[in-house]
């Protein structure tokens, strides 16, 4: 293994990845490039350190939404710059800019400490600020795209920095322009539009009940964040204790008529509205649970006993084993319900 330390960035050949993904999967990157200042990107691109069109560098944040089903063929890039700053304020609307390497939950806590609301429902989601727009992270009734003013990227094909307004990002449920064209645009910073006065959103099932259990009557954004943290700690396995990447599948969007027919045939199936009137969102957890997978284990690859949507690594599972289990779950749900499950994490080193 060769370690080269250069001002502004570090290169590591044959870099071990186990500590860099929350599944805790063993994998090796041919090259790991870590940079402190995104301004170094054009120079790195010119040196060929961002890969080429055939094998572009894969950007890795906190590794909480990737499954290394094999070794990555391309170099990995990590952006470590983590500055957070207020850009401006008008009528209680505050623009905050955070660099890609900042921790997501650290940003949420920082905004709450400044008295700013808007990100509280997204408390405790693992990972980095730079990854948040990629799948438009969402939880407890809020998607990050609703709070994004702009995303700053380095476009590796153009070799230049771009500032994309929210409307350019094509945010949708667990989707964005970045997710559709992975590795083309490197997110270097995100600008958020937050509020000093807007009342928090507590409409999502369970949030008001949790606040009541906490004895909170008129909830502040910080109270909502605390309630969301309590709900999340109860429901989701902690990657520090058992390797996982949160929900392994997206909740499927199906035509309304199909959702109605399924709900009639399977009382109890949760059906939620979707952004498009003609579609409904089904609960992937319920479908998987109904097929008997919850708590299932093949060696060290398993399905969480706490939540049917979470695949877990009990210790030494290989990425390919988790991928094999995910495919069997997909096939059983398709056979029983006629619904196609799509993975949420990025699968590296194999096709879905
Ligand atoms: P990584 O896993 O490192 O990368 C994810 C993807 O983003 C990859 O395709 C990567 O190439 C790309 N990427 C990362 N950084 C950049 C960048 N700077 N520029 C361009 N591309 C980039 N997600 C939710 O939406 N809601 C939840 O409630 C939620 N709960 C979770 C709970 C647990 C316990 C876990 C383990 C995960 C959960 N997730 C959730 C998934 C995950 O936390 C998010 O997707 C998060 O945004 C991933 O951040 P990361 O930095 O770890 O990204
Ligand atoms: N359910 C089961 N069995 C289970 C777990 C859940 O049947 O083992 C059913 C229950 O009926 C429950 C429903 O599924 O009411 C929904 O479960 P939950 O409230 O846990 O939400 P989810 O749809 O499983 C989604 C996101 C989470 C996000 C939560 C809270 C997706 C794919 N997942 O989970 O995001 O935190 O809502 O908003 O949209 C992630 O993306 O990694 C993630 C954890």
C-alpha cells in the first residue's frame, strides 16, 4: 500500500473500504483520493485523477447508501471540506451554505443551534451534506429538495463549476438529476433556504404522538428533531452495532388502480399518496414482511428483525451475498404481489 500526502489532497493506493461503508463490507479501491478544498478539482481532473469517461471516479460520502458487491473498478473520491456559513437573511428567511464533506446530522444540529427551522424532520440521517441531494433524502414528511436553494457542482465533462437552482435538480422521491447520471456532477456544496419563524411540520404519522409522549405542547424545530431522533433510534438498527444502509428498497410507486386492487386483496397493506395523482406509494417493508423475510438470515447476510426493509450484515457478509439476498426478496415480492422492488443504495461492482 502506498500513501502519498500532498498539500490539499491525499492519495492512497489499494485503499481498504470496510470502515468507509456502513454495511461494513470488505472491499478495496484501486485508489482513494481525499481532498480538503473542492477548488482542487480542476487540477485533479487535469492530472487524470478523476478517472476518465469509461471509468469515472466514484464519489464516496459517508458510505451509508452504497453496497460494495465487488471492488470498485474506478478510483474513489472523498470531499472533506466541511465549512458551514450563513450567506444572507431577509424577512426571517436565511440562506445557509454547507460544503459537501460536512456531516448531515452535524448540519441539522448547527442550524437548530442558530434558531433555524427546516431540516429538523431530517435529523439523524447518516451521511454527508454532499450526498443529501443525490437521492433527495427524506424522512418524517420532508424531503431535502424542499429546503434546497441551489446545489454547487463540479461538472467533470465541462471541467467547470456550476450552480444549479432547485428547479434544475429534478428532485423527486429518492431521485434527482444527480442520481440519474451518477459520477457526472460532483456536489461540492449545497445552499439551503431555512426559516426563523415557520412552524415545524408535525403531520407525519407518529411525530405528534412522540411529542405528546415527551410532554411537549407547542413544538419548536429542536423539539421536532428530538422526537424524530427518538422515533428513529427505536425503529432503525444502528450501523455502529450492526452493518446496514437503512432502507434497502424504495417504497414502490404503482398506478392507483393497481394499489386499490392490492389493498382490496390484502387488507392491512399501507397505501400512501404519491406526488403524481395517478400513482400511489406502497410500503415495501409490509410487502417484504408479508413474504416472511423479516429476521431471515443466510449466514451473515440477513434482514433486520426490527425492520423488514433493512438488510443487515451480521459480521462478515460479503457484498455479493447481500446482493443475492436482495434479489431473492425482490423475486418473491414480484411473484406474490406483482410489484417490482428497486434498490435504494448504489450497488457498486455488480448490476442489479
Ligand atoms: P454515500 O453512501 O457515500 O453515497 C451515496 C450516493 O451518493 C453514491 O451514489 C455516491 O456516489 C453519491 N455521492 C456521495 N457524495 C457525493 C457528492 N459529493 N457528489 C456526487 N455524488 C455523491 N436516507 C433517506 O433518504 N432517509 C432516511 O431516513 C435514511 N435513513 C437511513 C438510516 C440508516 C441507519 C442508514 C444507514 C441510512 C439511511 N439513509 C436514509 C440513507 C443514507 O443515509 C442517505 O442516502 C445519505 O444521504 C447517504 O449519504 P452518504 O454521505 O453516506 O453517501
Ligand atoms: N412495516 C412492516 N414491517 C416492518 C416495518 C414496517 O409491515 O418490519 C410497515 C408498517 O405498516 C409501517 C410501514 O411499513 O407503518 C412504514 O414503515 P416506516 O414508518 O418505518 O417507514 P418506511 O416506509 O419503511 C420510510 C423511508 C425511511 C424513512 C421513514 C420515515 C423509504 C424507502 N424509507 O421508511 O428512509 O426514515 O420512511 O420517514 O422511503 C432510508 O431511505 O434509508 C430510510 C430509512
